[in-house]
C-alpha cells in the first residue's frame, strides 16, 4: 500500500487500485490532486494498492479490489470505513462527505439501472446510436448493453437479483466487511465460469446483494460519464478540434452537478485525459462560493428591475 495521506481523526479512507507504473502515473497525473483536495477537506486518509498481492488464482488485477481491506490490516492501517474508487473517477472538490451518507453496517453502492436522472432505456439507446453513428459502424445497435440484471446474473451461473451496481465505487466498513470481501475473492480462479473478460463486477454485485446488507446510494455518488456524455454532451462524439476544446468544460458541468464522476467504458474514456486541462484552470473559489450560497435563506423579496449589463 502506498500512502498519499495518512488516516486522519475521521478514521475514514479513500482508496484505489493502480497496479503497475502506467496506471499509477496516469492516476497521479489526472486525478490525484483532485482526490487530495477532497481528502483534506474532510480529513480522510488516501491509500493505493499499487503492487499485486495475489497471483495464484490467475484472475485479472481488478479483482484485487476485494483484498484492499485485508491488505490495509496487514499493513497495520486501521480505519473505520473505506470508500473504494476506480482510478478514472473525478471528485467534485466541494461534494459532501461520502461517509456522512453511509450506513457502516452495509455495503454502499450506486445502481447503474435504477434511481437515474433519466430513463434507462432512453440513455442506452442514445449510447448505442451515438457510438454507432459517430465512432464506428461496427458498434451494434443491439447488444449486451441492453441486458437486464437477471439475464446478466444467469449468464454467469449466478442467482439473479433485481438491481445492478457499477463496481467502480463501493463503501464498506473495514472491520465488518474486509474478511467477507477476501472470502469472495478466493471463491474463484481462472478455471471458474468467469465471463465478461474475467471481470469482477458481476461477482461483486452478486455477493454484495446476496449478503442482504446493501445501501443504494444516489446516482450523484457515481455519475457515469457514458450516461452524462450521451444525455447532455452528445456533440462531443463529433471528433474534431472544436469539440475537443470543449471537453474539459463539459466535464466541469457534469462534475458540478454530481459528486463523483466515473469515466468507465472504453468508447468514451479518452475524454478523461482532458480533465488535466480542467484542473489546471478550475475555479475552486466558485465551487466554494456556490456551497456557501446554497446555505443562505432565500426570501424572494423584490429588488426592482435588474438589467444584464
């Protein structure tokens, strides 16, 4: 584990998985300062698992997010609660403290099919159409993208559940849940019935929901850039210099409207690199002033005509 900020008085930690120099360098260049701003605001620790701790089962490295709680214990890093985030997540620097929203007896996750600010089918249709129309005619208009949760679980030989979270963000209590997560990790190896390029997300979803201890957090805690770009910024699918220059401002708009913004999905992920421009010029003072403003009482008293210039 690599420490970027020690556990503070809150006893809570942000953590991620960045195994290999390529991933740690990318995260440090694009997200680290953004995360540190948030951690300093709420006195959170920040630790990264940057070396593989298990190779025998032959699974992809992203499975090792299951082992982070136990690895923190091994490194004598004791926390209350832990929020795992994928490296390709940006944080609104003035978002609320995630741990103030979290029930420590449960796993906190964000659904990617329910409680959305738009209709699921409509956003899926836009995703498929824009990818097909602008990016590649090979992208199908009907695919696994439209699979419902029960079908996803059954394809993996698992008992179905009615909801499905994105595995890029989850919150857990170190004492209550670390051993459970580690146990789930070792249930599978490369010879198990692992579909979806051996990815861990389906299995994380299954075990968390099967545990019966789930807290569904609001969409703002893991807004998906694939949804955001298809719903609000579809002009960015046009691959020209004019649109490229507006990427960082579009990211800023989605980040302002949400708490955590996740750049999951290979088709739209290239835009994550534009966040570097965003944080070089981000108006932190505006974020701070807006948070103060929202706490002021609004009376509605008339002040007369106000001209724009």
